[in-house]
């Protein structure tokens, strides 16, 4: 029996050696899809040179293999053979590898299936060439189809004519139609065209002149078409044997030329109209066209202007000089403004602006004038064309509107109100002038979107604002509400929004508009209570700092803050004096909830307040990162054992750092503890802590393979207090908030990158 097993093992070993040295890609696996052997070509084809594959599962090495392939493997393990000529293999790095395969079972000496033999071949290069050629042919075919170009051939020896399918289509004949030179002439009704074709073919055959004709033919279905025919003689031993050529349907371009002629005639009609003033000048600036509209507008006749006067006769000198300066600045810059040799008229000018024109009787009026340069083929100026519109009445209306708008802006400034408009379909927002003032923002910020406004919302009110707008959108009714903002200058203000929702005929929201009022002053009385609480906190902070009792800070703060909370319950009775019955009833209904939530919030703030209050920079010392890492893993030993976590620390590049040791302990404990707590269920947690120096800055990264965080959804509140992103029973939303507070207290920054179900990396720059 032992000898039999040895022989069996020896035989399998021989098989493995044979497979490993086979010049093709082949692999031998057992019934559990674990590699027993693989050829060098297999390793090379699948780029596994850096992998150890023997003894590993096929699916561990290729996690991208789908359930359909796995099912086929199971069928092969039952005795089936799977052969495929070509298929795409989508690799985990995003690339596509084209392969063929032959998968079949191998049998041991007892005739039982011992596993699978996989023989594959990488045909990616061949397949890519095939796809590229197919794409090229498709593009060529599409181009011919779009340009409506077909090929033809005349065999002069056999007197045979061959057309491509497009030539058949152009002539509108069926594909079984057999063309000849004689029958081809029948498509030209006039004798002149037929003679031109015969003469051109004769010259091509006798003296080699290329065929190049534009002809009008009538198709088999009676449609008129313009075609361009080009051909060239093919010689064999200096004897013409074939004429090869193309035929293009140019009907569309001929029609376009006709339309262009019509458009030119229409343009002439517009020029001669008296509804609009058109004035042109020559290269010397002298008026050479002055239409009836210009006569009507300015009071001069064409005979008085053409060839005799320049536009200066009706222009204001100061405006003309300003125009010249603007053009010079636009095309050449400041250095040419004083250059008397520079001729701005040679620039490709296309300018539209308001001008003041002076009529023959001396009266003036406002115009909107477009001036366009007329350039020669050499790029030299041949003059200008001016299209003039009288906007004096429009300007009067605009001036009146401006006055009313100024009054509105004045009223808004007095009442601290601004108005807004939001196109919800295109996400375009418009603000009034005073709304910019309320937000302390420059009006140069023209690209306004909803996120522009949302970015100024106070972090504490972002969820509230998002909920109100969501409810307004769903109910097609705007719900007025109040919230805080942080202005462009960093000032906290309270604003009140009133608005309306506009929907289309289908009931879909398309717009919101309304007003925004700065109610900061009216909220001052409500804020007195908050300020008193903050002052009390400052006193506690100073006492803590002066006494250096950091260890007892949590207990002291907890003791000192619960008293103000108790007082808050009685002080809140002030709200009973509110004149608004609905508001008073609403406050009563939520009173217990508000107080309980405040108590919870204050309790969780104790640790953060400890960090913000104390001057952590006075407690600096040389901190050994290896010691911190060791201490942290000791503290978390139970969690590490339970979770099976693998934690690695690499501090070779930066091993010590001058820092507050208590903070560093807390940072490591929070980030490593979170990585274990929010681990993925389907894999062991792997955590890598690494330090480095980049651009003179000390950096530590904490990388894990856990659940990950949807930063697009939660990124704005990642480090917020009481913000949690996973349904974990121990999640409190304090750890990241505290870590960020400690890092920033020492003048550093912390950022995160994350991908759901892949993992998270926190980067701290000290």
C-alpha cells in the first residue's frame, strides 16, 4: 500500500513537472480548485510572476471570476469538458484580456477525477487588431455612407462595368442591374452631358487625362441628382486596361449653393430695407453704402454721405476715441495705446456696444451698434459694416426699471431683506444685490448654485436646511423657516426664509423663489441665554487651565455644566412670554426632548471641550511612535484577538515626533479602535499605520480594509459631533470629532479618503 501511494505521488509529481515546463499556458488544479502545478507560460500570460500560486485557490488568485465560470468549473469536475474559442476576461485592474480555453478533468490511477486541467491562450493582441480593423472598416463604410461616395470600374479589355452598392443607390437601381457604358449614358437626359462623359472617357483612355465631371442625372425612379465623377486610368505595360473612379452624390452641396444665392439676395433685401440702418465704409474709412434705414434714422440722404463723409460726422468724438483705445487694448495691450504708427483698423474687429448718434438736425439718440471688419483674402482691412438699432425708447424703459430696482434695493437694505430665485432643473440661482450684502459676498461670484448657498449654512443647521428643502420639494409647498449661516467674512448670522414653489403642468417642480431676511438682531434675546452658558464654560476652561487639572477636567466640567442645564429648564420659561400662541405651544410640546438632548450633547462635549480649553502645546515632549503603537495594541488586545485583526506599524522614516503624548495616545486609540470596530464581516481587518516626511511636514496615515464610508453622502459631516455612519451598537459619533479637535489644537490637519466596502485611509499632517 505504501509503495502504491509512493508510485501515485511520484506519478502526480511527474505530471506537475511536465506541466510546469510545457511551452503553452496550462495549469493543474485539484477538486478544491487549488493549484497543483502551472506552466511558465500560464504565469506569464496572466502576469502572475510576483505571485505564489501553488497551494492557493484559483478563485483567490482571480477574484474577478464570475459565478457563470465557476458553475462551468463544477460541471467539469463532474466529468464535462468546456471548450471556448474566444471570450473576454475582465481583470480586476479594469483591463480586458481575450483568451481561449480547454478545461477538462484529470483522473488519478484509480480512475477518479482528481481535479481539472486548464489549457488557455492569450489572444488579446490578435483580438485587438481584429477589433481595430473592424472599427476602421466600419468608419470607412460610415464615411462613404455619410459622404455618399461610391466606386466604379471599367474593364477596357473585357468591356465590363462594375459599380459599388453606393453607386447603385445613387442611380436608384436594384443590385441585380447590370451596368454598361451605353446604359450608363441613359441616366443623362441632355445630349451635352452624354457627349461630355464619352469625350472624357476617350481622353482618359487615349492620353491618360483624369476624369473630373460635375453632372446632373435622372435616377431610375425619376429623381434629379447632381453627381461628381472622378476617374483615373490604370496601365499594364503602358496599355490602358482599366479606368477606376468614384461617384459622389453632391446634390446637397449644390442645393446649399442655391440657398446661398437666395440668402445673398435676401441679405441685399435687408440692406435695402428702411427698418434697420446699415452703413459700410471702405479701407479709407469713407462711407460707401448708406441704406434707406440709415437715411431715415440720421436724416442724411445717401447722396450726401456716400463717397463724401466718414462716420465721424454723426459720432461723438469722445466715444470714438474710447472705442479706438478699447480695440487697441483688446488686440495689442497698453504698449500700443500711444503708438501713432499702429493702425487698429487692420484688426479683425467684431464689436457691439452702445453709441450716441447725432442726427443732421443736431439732436442725439442712443443706438446699439455692431461694427464688423471687412477683411480681404490677404487679411487687410477693406472697411467696416455697421448695423445700427435705435434703442432710445428701450433705454428710457431700462432707466425707469433701474429707478424702481434702486428703490427696491433701498427698501431691502432698510429691512435687511434680499430676494432669490432658484431654477431647480438647471440648478441656477440668482440673488438680489442686498442678498450678497447679507451673506457678505462679492457680486463677482456669478456662478451661483444651490450648493453655493448651502456652503454658507452653519454646520449645526445643515441637516435642518436639507430636510426643509426636501420636504418643500416633495410637497410642492415652501415651508418658511429660520436657520444660521456663516458669512463670507466669518460672521454668524440668523436668517429667515420665505418662498414659493413653482411646478409645471405635469406637477414637476421647476423653480423656487422667495425672500431672505437677516433676523440676527431680533434673535439677540434668544442668544443671551446661549452666551451666558458659553461664558460659564469659559470660566470652567480658565479654572482647568490655571490648575493644570487635566486629569480631573471631565469630572469638573460635568459637575459645572449640569447646573447650567438645570437652570436652563427654568430660564426657558421666558419663552412662555412669546406673543405667538402656535410657537408657544410648539415649544411646550418639545421642551422635554430639547432639554434631554442638550444634556446628552453637553455630556459628549466634555472631552472635546477639554482639548479646546487647555493649551496642549505647553505639554510637548518627544513621543516615540513605536511606543505609542505598542501601547495602543496592548490596550486593544482583546478586540484584536476577537476580530483576528492584523495591525502593522512602519515608523522607519519618522520614529519620533515632538507632540502632546496624551493627544497622540488618544489619536492612535481612536483611529485604530475605529478600524477594528467598523471592520468588514467577510474578511479579517488589516490595519497599516505608517509615518513619513513629505515637503518638510510630518505625516502619519492610518489605512484599513474595513466597511469604508460614503464620503459623497457623509463627507461634509465626517468629523461632526454625534455623527455616525454605520449601524454599530457602540457608535457614538465622538471619536473622530475628538481626534480632529486634538489634531487642530496642535496646528495640524486630518483628512480622509474612503471607498465603501474597500476601506478608509486617514491622513494626519502635523
